[in-house]
C-alpha cells in the first residue's frame, strides 16, 4: 500500500456522502462583529444626515461667507506680519505657553505615576484601585478649559489657575496611560521580587519603573503636545495669558488677521519641534 | 583591556548616574519654570482644597436650578450631534486622503508628501485660531462650531487612518494584488474591509474627544454647551454652571462606556 510515513493512506475508501456537492465556501462572515459594524455605521450616518439638515446657520449667505473666509486665509497665511505687538512680545507670550505646557506635564507625570502605581490592578487591592480609576475618569470627563475656568474664580485669574486647571486633566490622563502600561507587566517580574521579601516601594522602583520607562516617556511626550495645545486654548478662553491670549485679542478684538497668521505660524513651529522630539525619543527607546 | 571591562556594578552605577542626571534636569526646569511664571507650588497645592470647598458650596445644584436642566440638556444634545456629524464627515474626507497618501496604497511619492503636509498643517493650527477665523466669516452659528471641529478632526484622522492602513492592510493587499486585481478592487475588497474595525475605534475616540473640544469651541464661538456654560458662569449663576458640568461628565462617561462596549465586540 502507498502510504506517507506515519500518516493516513493516500488512497481513501470512497465515502458514502449522499450530497456530492461540497459545502459552499462563504465569502462573508456574518457574526456579532459584522452586525455591530453595520449598526454603528448606519446609526452614525443617520445622525449625521439629521444634524446636517437641521444645522442652524443663522441665515449666513454661504457663498459670501466662504469668499470672506478665503480673504481672511489669504491675509493670514500669505501675508503674515508681527502686527502692532512686534516679534519680541509674541515670542515672550509663546515662551509662557511653552513653559505652561512643560510645568503641567511635569506635575502630571509625577503625580500621575504615583496614582498609577496605586490604581493598577496588579499592585493594589481592588477597591482602592477602582476608586482612584473612577475618580480619574470623572476628572477626565470635564474638559480642560472648564477646569481652568473653575480654578480661575477659586484662586483668581492668572498663571496659577491655568497651571492647576491644565494639571488636573494631565494627572487624570497620565494616570490612566501609566496604569495601563503597568498592568501589561509580566506578573513573574513582580512575583520574583515579592518572593525575596521586597517591600512595596522597592518593587515599584526596582521592577516596575525600569520596565515601563519606554512607554512612560512616550506617553509623557504625547501629553506634552496635548498640553501645549491646551495651554494655547486656556490662554484664549480663560484669559490666562500666553500666546493663546494674544491670538484671542488679535482675532477677536483687533481683527488683525496678518498677525493671527504670524501667531499661527509660531505655534505650528513649536508643535513641529515637539513632534520631532517625540518621534526621536520613541525611536531611541524602541531601538534599545 | 581591563580598563574597559564592564562589570554589573559599573553598568548599574552608570545607569543610575544618567537617571539621576535626567531627574535633576527635570527638577531644574520645573524650578526655573515656576520662577518665570511666578507659580508657587505649595501655595498652588494648598489652594486645591480651597477651590474644591468653594466648588462644593457654589456649584451645588439647588431645587431652583433644576429649571435650567431642559435648556442645558437641549444644548448638550445639540453639541453631541454636532460632534458626531463633524467626525463622520471628517472620516469620509480623511479616508479618501489617507488612501491617496499612505505608503502602501499611495499613488506616488509627491502625493504622499503632499497629504502628510496637509494633515500636519490642519492638525497643528490651534483650534482657537480656527474658531476665531470662522467666527469672523460665519458669525455666531452652529455651523461655525461644526466647521471648526471638522477642520481639526480631518487633520487628526488623515494621520490616524494612514497609520492604520500601513500597519494592517499590507498583507491582504499583497494577496489580492497577486491575483491580478485592479487598484480599485484592491482598495474596496482588501484594504477597506481589513481596516474597518480600527477605523470605527478611531471614529468613536474622536467623537468623545470632540464633545470635549466642542465646549472650548462653544465658549469662543457662542454655540452649544460651551456657550451656555460661559453664560451661566459669567452671570454668576454657579448652580446652573454646576449642573452643566455634571451633565457633561455624565454624557462623556456614557459615550466612553458605549464606545468601549462597541470596541469589545468588533475588535
């Protein structure tokens, strides 16, 4: 008999299958996942159609408005100039915004790390961790700008309100990001240290900290980029100073769009530098 | 030879030195930053409990403030709809550009660089700038808020979709190309079906994000939930502002839970 070594005979007995047609190959799977995808798509599209047809445009003539917009954009991006404030004033304001972003990221990272350690499922008791996680979810749900506004009445308008407002959101965001990284750690690493009788903070600084440094750095820099955008926004909407405030004044009060364009270019330059640093750092840590 | 011998103690010592150096640098930046911004860390930390007790007294909703609730919910509903619409329209535009510009499906090098440039430009213009420019031409209407969110979201989604296509669609594309399928067949039969779950995940994330950003846009352009918060806040009706914040929390958490459930099913 012809056999392949250690397997079934190549020639098989004819089977008594009454249906000679093989089962049709199904090209599309219908499963819960496909149903859900279709459902989500259809409802999103229906909501969008409803919203767009019911959008309140206050009877603005669209053609005129778009022509006006084009003119504004032309003034902004083709003919930017430093306007009445001058380059040095704008540069100083930009520096304030950058500092705001850096300070709040540092606060967010330090406080966020300790909270993340206390909130991670694999390190602390379940109730305590769940408490911190839901408190952070609440804080994250409130937009940064509202935090800044709330603090600006409580402690007075100025950099302190802006720093506290931005820090709150950063802490909540980074706590979640860090604790997710901590939860991905191999439990064997933690167990190995526990067996030696190491104390809680020894485990944190000898096992957790070295393992999560790459994702820690990566998340922190993502947050720095977000914080810079938020610092600009808080400056504009809460009057907390910095380049955002200049942007608000020139575009909303003095309508000097040449200067608005100039400010926007300055902000873009900073974000590109931040993005460049973030990409380089990620490559550096991934290479290790 | 023995001069460059690397012992464990030496390695760890060097590592510790680098880490301490980095921490010291960060600390220094913090101190200098605080000095320049005139921010007193201890004073700031002490004012947090003060702020919260102030919040607890002033922002606490009373019986009378419940009468604001229908108006708040109405505006909030409007804001959520606007956020969803802006994300969906942005997603339709973004997927088109992402296919043109990604490294695996892109038409040519020039197009790829162009799309990347456009996406980065749209993404990095501050939302404040968009809102203020659009407010000037389109006046105080919901359409202004919608456009501001739309333009910002397009930039984000083009980048996200391009990364998804590059990460996930490569193999399926290659398989279909090998059968001799045309470019459009490859796009519609391989690329799009392959990336749909991640696509939806990103769309849901952007919706949550835009509900939050809509508050900022609302404060600046006088629309939606941001406008109503600003109105109550500036006219010292803090109890009503408190309910507005609470409703935002509830809606954002509901959206977050909902999208997490959807993600669990589709991914």
